C-alpha cells in the first residue's frame, strides 16, 4: 500500500473514525486530530505527503492516458503496438511514417493542379501544456524543461525536497536570464513582422518550424502563449497607438499646406505654400530593480500557484510564471504612468515614485500650452467643471467650441476620464429615457456623434481633450524591452532588474507661437488638439489646499496678501499644478516650513503664472514654473 495511505489508515483507526471518515462527515476538530495523529505516526507533514500523493496519482493517470494515445496514433499509422513497446519506439515509428507522408506530399505538390482552388482545412490546435514525462516537465523536449533541473522537479512533484544549493540557484538565474532575453527578442520580432495580432488570436503560422526539433516548436509556442497572456493585460493600446524605435528623442516633421485650389485660368499662375512644423517625441529611461533575499520565497510562491490555478489552461514553469508575475505588476504601473506620469530627475541614491519615471499623456498635453505655446485650451468656466447632472451638456458645449475652429470636426474623437463613464450613462438615461430605438447608451457627443473614449488612470481629473484618432501616441524604444529581465547574485541575495524607455507625444499638436499673446490671437484655429482647462478654484485668501480634491488648482480672488502654507492630503505620486487666478493679491509660497525644499520662494505677480510641485516625506519640491 502507498506510504501516505498506510499512515492515514493507521491514524483513522487510532482515533476510531472509520465510519465518519468513510461517510466524509469529519468535523473541523476531528480533521485537526487526524492530521496530528498522522504526523505523529509518519514523522512527516500531512500537507506535503498529501500533495505528493495527489501528484503521483495524477502522473499515473496521465501516463495511462498517454499510453492509450500512443496506441491510437500507432494504429492510425499502421504500426504494431504490444505491451512491451515503449513510448520512444512508438514515437520513432510515427516519425518514420510522418517522413514518408512528407515525401508523398512533396511528390504530389509537384504535380499539375487544376484551376479550381484548393479548399482550406483548419486542423486542431496543438496543445502546448502536456503531461510531465520522466525526462521533461510539461512534455516539452527542450533543455529548459529537463526534469533534472530543480525548478522543473518542483513543477513535476509539486514539492520542495530541500533548500536550493548554490549551483542550483546559479543555474536558475542563468536560465532565467537566457529565457527572458529570448522572450523579449521574440516579442520584438513579432511586432516588427506584424505577427503579434495572429499570436493574440491563436492563428500564428508555425510552418517554418515544421522541420525543427519538436521540442523547439513547443518552446516557441509556449513563448507565444506567454506573450499573448502578457499582451492581454489591460493597456492603453486600444486608445493610443504605440510608436517604437525612439531612442532618446526624435523629431517628427509635419508639412502644413496653405490653400491650393482656385478657379481655372490659363497660364502659369500658382497659389499656395507650405511650412515644415517639427514635433518632438521624447522618451525617458525607466528601470525596475527588485531585491529577493533567497530562492525559497520564489519556490514556495510557485507551489502556491500550482495549487490554486487549476483553471489556467496553461501551466507555466517556474521561470515562465515569475516572468508573468513581474510583467503583470510592471504593466499595471505603466498604465498609470502613461496617463499621469511626469518625468522628475531622481536624486542620487533615493528611490522615486514610478509615476515620475516618464511623462504621460496628460502632462504632455499641458506642456503644449505651458511650454511650447502650440495649443490654446478652452478657458470657458462652463467647460472647466461637470458632474453627473450635466456631463453630456458640457461635452456638447465643448464640441460647439471645437467645431467653430475646424472644418473637419466630425473626424475628432473626444477623450474623457473613465472614472466618469457612469456619470455619462446616468446623464444619458435621464436625458433620453428609454431610447426609442432600444440601442442603449450611445457613447457619442450628443447632437455631434463624435465618439467618446474613456481613458483610465486619470484619478478625479475632469480633463476633456480631443484630437484626430492616432495623433496621440505612446512612445518606446524596443518593443518588449521591459520584459527583458535579469537575475544577478549579490552575496546571499538576488536582484532582478530590467531597463526600457517610454514616453508619450503627438504627431502634430499645433503651430508654434512666440508668445502667449500670439497664441491667444490665433484663437485655437492653428491646432488639432483641443482641451478644456479643469482647474479647481481655491477659496479667496485660502492658505491651504486640499490635495485630495484635485491635482490642478487656480487661486481665488484674494482680498489681501496671501501665502500658501500647506497642501493637505497630498499624495506622493501626484504632480500638483497651482495657477494664479487674479492679479490683485497673487498667492505666494515662502521657502520655509513644508516648502523649505523649494529651489526658491515663489512670488508670482500676475494671473496665469503657475508652479508644479510634488510631495515626499512631508516636504514639497518644485519641478516647473511658468
């Protein structure tokens, strides 16, 4: 009898629980007693022995199923199978038959084919997550999945035998680095060859691998399955396209034509002209460095995954699983940064918020007004604020302003905070009732039909912006570079790291003007990006601002000299923008108290001047003034 069952039987008999155990009626206390009696008799842990027993049962069942499958395959190819025939012989026979078939197919393919096209038949997809074999985890005949390697033994047996030796730890790190590098290269290759979409849909063409080793085929297929899983994480790719190969910064040159057409006249009479308008594309270097004290944490966490992810169609090896876990966390952080990130140069030797690693869409749009003088926002007060009761009306008023300034307003998409999508649905239902055509809520600007796209990660910001689809882009250097992770030994500790570049920009924002007065004079007729100016107004004479309510503030009409002393409830991953709202008594900030880390005191003199700040350890730091 199996060792686990023998000791379990002894424990049940010792406690006199035979009938209740057979009827599966043990109470919680009786179960605890049974486990204690088992461990006393066996000298081992009940949970570990149970897991090993279940793994052995599963392997036995899978081995039997595999044997039956071999028999069926062999019968298909007309090969005799006896109880003495082993798996290697069956596979060898099948491979010989396949080679014969290939030769026949090649001969038939050289024959003349009629004009009638061939029918396309789609065969069953090959499973990439097979049963473990004696030599390989998941049945993948590839060195990374060899059963002799520690991480694969854990996957096969479902338990840790002992602590990893120095050599086993070193081997894991070498294989992890090699695999992560290979995965990143595969992702980049798929992007460059436009093959990523077919991998997402499971329709990738692997015909070029037909003559390769079967293990290599499965290895590539598993990589593609992992890439498809990572690519399925929530992202902004469906909202803003990604442009690659931006190494540090690039200049996107746009040609702006003046009017060309006119009534016909004979002779050489030309009209029109053009200007070249450069647009900067900027990326910043981002990193991930994580310290793992030892291999035990990784192995125990992986065992937890094996025991809790039974519904997962693909069981991952420890290396694949670890890449997937880290990639999922990095992806979640990147989404927030791509929207509200703001590049802040880090202080040497200090950790910094991930939101400050690169500049995202929102702050890039603001820079086209604050720094470049290319985009004039709509400063109308009725567009700066909206709620559940009037969000649709404000969006319609926004499109009123936009359509007055462009000829092709129907080509524009309007972007709104995803957090306020329920507000729009409530407004729509309240305004249009049960909808005569029963089509439900239409996510379009009322009476204009411009599509509304809801952008995640905007916190409470009530920013509305619009442009031609595809104009706003997410920028990167090498596709998949973020997932090129590296393990490095440092004494008894392990570091895992990766490095990549990212940013956000546009193909074209608007014509650049030399001053704010010139930009205002153009009245937003020379730009293709439009936005409201959602500044929360501060009470007159206020000396504090509540950072929980918003990120962008405009001071009120002060009645006396007023100095800001604090931004309460400030979040450490947010850039706060404070703008002067009136010339009479502009709010100032002294270089003291919580603001003693400012580069200098802030003493604005007129409306429109601003300062951008962030909080860290109870102190405020300035990053931009204008």
